[in-house]
């Protein structure tokens, strides 16, 4: 009987762990629009350890993709991977989740030229604040609202 109870507890605990392998970042699923701009991010949950997406702009009614990205659980770490067409010789750049405070997620690669940090702060279920930061935390920021 003890073995059965222990087994049930382990199965319950392990399913709890696998449901949140991305440290709560599942809220990004969906399409987000930058405040006062025609800039968007679209995220899809592929499985419990992978989100994939892209950033795009609308120009003259046409969708122009500006970046491809993913957030992955890799070997116990959470990594944001970004590929920007025409930059970094086509290479994907990794940013590791460093600080995760309440509703704030900071992905960092301090050896990269720009950005060094990409931060998402969940303000509520439909609004996120994004910061793209370089040297001395200088860069730009914007709010995004969830579309669907």
C-alpha cells in the first residue's frame, strides 16, 4: 500500500513539473500587437517545453516577417532563440533565462552586441511590456496587447 501511495505521489509530482517546463511563459501563446504600431508577435505552443513564433510588420497590407524565435527548455535551462533575417550571418542567437521575478522574464546573452537582454513583463492577461536592451540597459521598450 505504501508503494502504491508513493508511486501515485511521484506520478502526480512529475506531471506537475512537466506542465510548467517553461516557467510560466505559456501566457505568450497567441498574437500580440505593439501599441500604436503595426508590429506583431505571434507565438504557438508546440509542446510543454517549446514555444515558437515570429515577429512581423504589416506594410501596405503585406505581412513582412522580421524575426523568428523560440523558447525552449533545454537541459534544465530555458532559452530564447532568435533568428533575424540578414543579421548575424543567418545564425540563431541564444538568450538564457536569467532572472524570473513575479511576471518578469529576462533572457540574456551579455556577450552579444545588441541586444544583450530581451525582457517580457506580464502586466495582465492581455498586456505585456517588452524591453530590448543593450549595453548599460539602454535600448527600447513597448507594450503589446493580445489579439487572439
